[in-house]
């Protein structure tokens, strides 16, 4: 896994995924079931983003990218 910058395509895909899964993006999936859904969605998203050209990251690193993007807004 690298710490290099993500590509524009990866960023667009990340934002699009979060727009399509607003409860996930806003941290509204709570409880035991919510935790399972969140983990599954992060795995799906990480797989999608890693299939694009650009750096490959772990689920945890993609979570950090999302947090950093949200904090820039």
C-alpha cells in the first residue's frame, strides 16, 4: 500500500459512491448491524478504487482519504 496521491478518477469514484450511500458517508450506520454494513461497504469501495489506475490502498487508508477529503470541504 502506498501513500501517494489518488487519481482524479479514484476521487470521482469515491465521491460518487458516498453520494449513492449517504447514510454510510454521514456515519449514520450505527450499532452491531451498522458496523457490519460499514465494514462491507468499505471493502466494496476499496476494491472498486483499487481496480482503477492509481495507488492501491488498504481499506483503512481509503477511510483516511475520505476523512481528509471531508475535512477539506
